[in-house]
C-alpha cells in the first residue's frame, strides 16, 4: 500500500507517549498522556493504544499503519511482560498480541524501554561512536543498558541491565529489598511525601540542608556505588543518563562525577542523554521503521533482538 506510516509507543511509569512517522522514520507528530494511578493495567494499555490510534487518524488520516514499535518497562513478549512488578497486572498482559489486535496488518515490534532508549542514543545520540557505553535511566524505576560493539546487549533472557534487582548488601538473598525500591523516582517520591508532606521530587533533590538534603545524598551515594561497580565491569567510554529525574541534573551530576572520579582507575565521561525524556519513544519509532524497511511479515507480533528473551 502506498504512503504508509509507522507508529511508536512508549509505556512509562508516569506517562504514555506516542508518535507517528513516515516510512523513512521522519517524525510527523506526537502526543502523550499521564498514567492514572487508579487505572488497572488493561486500562492503561488500552489508553495508550487509543492515544496512538487517535494520533494516526488525526494527523495521517487514511494512511495505512504498516508497523508499530512499542517500548515498555519490563521485558515484553507476545503473551506477557516479564519483570514488571511495580504495576499490578502488567506482567499478565498479552502485550504483543494486544497490539497486533489493535493494529491489524501491521508489523509489531516490542522492546524494553531502557534498551530502546539506548538504541536511540547509540544510533545518533550521546552514545554514538562510543564503545563500550552505558545508558542509565533514572525515571520512575531504575535500569541501565550496556552497549558493546555498536549493539545493545540483551543477555540470555533480555534482562541485561536490570539493576533494579541488584542486592544492596551481602547476604540479602531472597529477602532482599530491591535496589529500585530505594534508588528510583518512585522511591524519591515516597521519601518526599514522608519528609516534605508532598511527593515533590525536584524539591527534595534541591534541598540545601536538613533531612531532605540527607535523603538526596543517601540516594546519590547508593546510586554512585552501583555505577562504580558497573563501570568496573564494563570499562565504558561514556555513561549517558536519561529519564525524568535528570530534570534535576545540576543536583545529581556533581556528586556522581566525584564518586566516579574517586573510585575508578579510568573514569568515563558522564553526560546527559541527547534525548533525555523521549529516547524510549524515539527508539520504538526507529524499531518500527526498521521493521518496515526489512519487509518483516505483517500479522505476526515479533520481539526485536534487543528485547528478545529465551524461547518459550
């Protein structure tokens, strides 16, 4: 069919974003909406799908949707999403199948959000030309992506970089408090509510003194500790940081920079992502474009290599 379009979708912890592009990948328009805490997982997925459908119908009426790229927290599959415990019911969603049903005839490509973001930064952003590189997403949750030889590392089950599951101290084992429970935007919001009486993360991160400032320093100390260990394992040329928390980058960067410099024999660069807030969406859009260009058969949901898990 002539003059097709591709769609990108990004399901985040606080917002859902959508974009429509021409077959060459040039973005035409985008839209977003806030995630509502009272909605169940199925409603949130439906709202995102309807957002993308409405965008395409309004901006590119009558044009065939040839491919859809969708990024999400967790590891997406046709019939489920793994490692997404923070949103009740999200793991039980038939993610790929629901998208295929909503966009009949379109090729569906899915990816973990942080890996889609890293692919975007690798292709033409802050990780371009860096080898190896480390992408850190500081958003509602916490995850990283490793890039080696110009590719995003998936791991055996698609879980490479899921540091939110890291142990915080020796001996934690199965009783561990997950790192993401204390080092993430969600954790900072809870701390802000407790200390400031409101979930105001920017205010917490900007605090000059008192308990809020101490909480910020504890957050940065633990984040820096894990970044040092990651950098020792990978020896990256550059660490690139994106996600909602980087709106407070001036409050985050100096402490992280000092920790890396003090602890590492070869400290890497530490910079903001070229697309700090929409790299997952741009990555999803790029995946859809690539799928269209590769003549991927329609009607069959697929997992892109950067999010593909073990055969089931």
